[in-house]
C-alpha cells in the first residue's frame, strides 16, 4: 500500500504521515487513529499493542496502560538505576524481557 493510499484511507495528511515515518514529528496520540490503523494493516492484537507502545515511546511518554499502574511506576527508577552503566545487546534485552514475562505469568 502506498503512503498516499494509507493516508487517504485514514483521512490524514500524507505529508504529515511521511514526517512521522521519518521521525521528524512524533506519532499522533489519539487512540482512535491507532484503532483505525489496526484493521487497515491487519495487525494482530500483539502487533497493535506494540505499535501503540512504540508510538507512545516516540512521543517520550510511557504507554497508557503503564501510566495507570502506580506500583510499577514507583519501582521504575530503581529498575533503571539497576540497568544503568552497562551496554546491553539486543539478545540481553530479549532475555530480560523473557524473564520478566515468565515471572508475571500465573
């Protein structure tokens, strides 16, 4: 799908979307737009969540569901301090994510 077709189907300005793709401007915040992108691109629930998370991070925000978790927010500074001072590879980060995910499963 071309950029112009994508933008037309979402009723957004193609030049602005191009700027978003190139990182010139941050992605839009409205969840309604993200909800329209999901079926247009046939995204799975996980891919849609990842898109929304990446958009929030690009806007320098925490994803919305994390903002609602006061306990998690209170622990984040300690988590980031513990992670600071070392270069992590993508494999390192994937293992950390996997370990955290496993620890949160019933």
